[in-house]
C-alpha cells in the first residue's frame, strides 16, 4: 500500500527534518509511538489542512510548516478501508472493555489507547485510522462533520519521499 | 488472512489471556502519561462551563482561539474545565 501523508510542525524544524528525517515519538500518544500524518481522501478530508491546524491550533506554532510524504509498506493495520481489520479491532475493543470492567474500573473510564499502546509490540510499519474530530456544539449529533484520516508511522524507512509542502512563510 | 489481520489477532489473544493484574498495570501506566488528543470530547454541564471529559491535555481547533488559556482549570487531574464558556453566550 502506498499513501501520501501530511505532517505539521514548526518552521524551525524544517532543516532538521530535511537533514535527519523524523523522530519516532514516545508511547504517550493516542495511537502509540510513531510519527503522525494526516491523509487526504478525495473530497472526504483534507490532510494538508488538518496538519496545518494541528501545528497552528494544537501545538500553537504561529510559524507552521507542513511536509508531504510518501509512505510505502505491506505491513500495516488499516482501520479505514479494511473491513477485516475493523472486525478484529472491534473484537479487541470488546475484550479490552470486558477486562477493564472485570478489573473493577468503570466503563466510562476505559482508555482506547490501551489497545494502540499494546500494538506497539507488533511488527507493523503503520496504523491508519479514521477519526471523527468534530467540535461539540452542545447538542447530540449523529452525523460526522469532520473526518480525519490519521496515519501513525512506526518505522521511518517506509517514508520513501519527504518534501516541504507549505508553510506560514508562503501564505 | 492478510498480514495486518494476523498481527491484530495477536493483540486480541493478548487481551483475552491478560490477567487482571496485567490489565491494571497497563491501565495505571496509561494514567501516568500525559496524553494528547486531536479532537474534542466535551460535555456541556449547563453551568456556563464546558468540561473536557476526555483526558486530553490540549484541545484542537478554532474553539481554543476564542478563549483565554487562563480560563482553563485543571480538575481531578484529568478533566479540564473552561469557565466563562463563550459558547454559552
């Protein structure tokens, strides 16, 4: 499988990333350790925009930059378009929640990243997930308004191309 | 069965055979981490406040642009309350 991903960062990191590539983050992230990218899918979601927003709003980098990469590997978990992977993931979640309750914890305190952190021991190159990043407007909503496709890359050698795509200097 | 499915089955087997003590240890480890969350999980408590019921440390989006960081109050270590909720106006 080959994918394009967008990575948001600060302008001051451009040279380091261009020279040394990416650094794998620690386990304390929602999909486990790795390098995080957003993906575009036709008109469904905009990877560049999500990466830029991540850098600007979440990380609060006024001087943001977005890289575009090509990722290639056959050792992946795809929870976006692979139905079999999603089916097994649902069984994992069911089993993990059961264990959570058996351990005396409340179901509402279950942490889904317990599954992704556990996946860190697998020999996989990336995890691809669909995230509903919608803002809560204070009422119950059943429609997805802000889909994000996120890719957590576990091994840097599957990034076969890395280019600076855009930055606040160019806007 | 493809490669990813086989790997996922290893995780399924791990959770199915995990002891209660092992699970508690994993859960405590996760609780000790600062977790970043890329999306909003908000519960409006109808008290001119918004509570982030997730353990997110930073919350993304335009919404954060509208409020001053000083209004963010840490509650019970894993909940963040924003006073003077601009959405309640």
